[in-house]
């Protein structure tokens, strides 16, 4: 469980039973996953799904990922799944891999943003697995959840229940809740793969690394809504540097922060935001470091990315988007950012 549990407001905290009750009554509940916390609604409840978009200020053009209990539920959402996609599901589910597939006709346009495709995954977190099982038990059939990250669009994703409460707690009503499952193990969003064809294409890098397959000529470029250049942004400006020689000397009332691999020392005047030992630790602590920078009123965050490792591309992807945001955009009140 996260360190800040004692300070979490108890009227929002729910257990698996309470979360199931609120979801089935049309509420939205923040749920833990191995990637980041999601803001969940029952995927077939259009009113609850609409509320997620409003609450997060998420553009309607940004589709949602459907979270299912296991691959046996795939036909409800995607009737024709290619063999290569089934192999991936077999190998990586439950886990941080989202498959984009041709959708079943019954899938709501809210979820797909009006596209012919739907994104599906099986989350790997014991609390959320228990929740999906409890929902199935109560409903008498499998219940899928949509669950975009539980933050305001464009801002830093939450990896603890206190991040969720600090970010969106004030927008949650008495019928909603937050299910605390501790710190997220992976820390960055799932790998998204366009799995409609035998040639697989990675649309967003994550912890699951898929070997690229050659794409045949004349294949249409997949639409990747929500992959805006500016995203995941803290209030502070983010600057990527390759080594500590590039770090400026702090001046005046600036509060500078540094997130860098453990072997890099902290120069005088910097607030150290994290010292990860490797790419896995870097990913796990990335968003917590950005949240901590804002809490400490850091004005500029310097980041030395991990030099190697399977998670390096995912970490770099998020950092480049965080760095692309203007600091005054970071509240996420502008439209057009993903979430
Ligand atoms: P998240 O923000 O982690 O909830 O992931 C949602 C992202 O998944 C969206 O911003 C899209 O990039 C991607 N996504 C969801 N559904 C689709 C889809 N049908 N086609 C392509 N990408 C999708
Ligand atoms: Mg998000």
C-alpha cells in the first residue's frame, strides 16, 4: 500500500465489494492496474462512460481501452481476431499490452471515438482481477470496464491512490470511489499494438516489447488518437539532458529538480526527484517524481533518461511529450490533449 494511505479521505476509499456496488449503480471508480490507476466505468453503461470524458476533460476524439477478465471475453468486443493477435494475448495477458482490433458492432461509439476499431487488454493487478471476478459474480455474466488514466487530460498519470485523490478527488461524487491497490508496479501506460493484420504495429511503447514485423507496402497508416505531442505534463517545465554536464547553475528563486540514474550525482542547489537503478525503476518512479516536483513547487525539472533497457523507449516517449508541454498548459484545462 502507498505511504500516504493514512491521509486518504475515507469517504472516497472503497474495497472490492464497494467498488463493485458503485460501478454497477453507474458510478465511476479509480482502480489500480500494473500500469497506472484507471478511472473505471462499466463499458456498456453509456452514461457512466460519458461521465469519464467530462470528469477528465478528455476530448471525445480520444478512444478508451476496454479492460476484460480474460481472452475468452474477446469475442464480445472483437469478433475476428487474427492468429498473431491471439498469440500475443496468450503470451502477454494478463499484462501491459493493449490490442487494437476490428470492433464488434455492439461496441459504443463513445468507447471507440467512432472508429471501426476497439482497444482491449487484460490488466494484471490482483485487486482489479478480484473486482472483475466480483462484477461477473454479481451480474451473472462477464463485465468489462473502460479505464483511462485517472487524471485530468494532459496532466501526469497517477501511480498511487493519493495521486488520484489529489488530482481528481474533488470531482468525484458520493456514488464514486477510489480503490487503493498500492503503487503501480510498471508505472507507465500499456504498450498498444495494432493487431488487425499479421504485420503488427506498435502505436505506443510500453513495458511489453514487440519485435517489429515488416509492414507490407500500401498499408494505411493507423489512426492513433490521443497520441498528442504534448501530454503527461507536470506544472514545471521538463527538460531532457544527456548528462550532468548540461545542467545549468541554479539562479535566484528558481527551484530546479533532477531525475537521473543513480550513478549521476546531484549538483548543488538541485532537488533530487529520484535515483533509479535501471530502466524498470525509472518507469516505476517516473510519474511519482513528476508529481513530487509539483508538490515541491519545482519550476524546472531536468531529466537524464535511462541509457538502456527494454523500458527506455516507453520512458523516453512519455518524457518527450512531457517536455513538449508549455508549463502554463499543464493544468490540462485546454482541449485537444490526450489523457
Ligand atoms: P489510455 O490513455 O492509457 O487510456 O489509452 C488510451 C489510448 O489508447 C488512446 O489515447 C489511443 O491512443 C489508444 N486507443 C484506444 N482505442 C484505440 C483505437 N480504437 N484505435 C487506436 N488507438 C486506440
Ligand atoms: Mg492517460
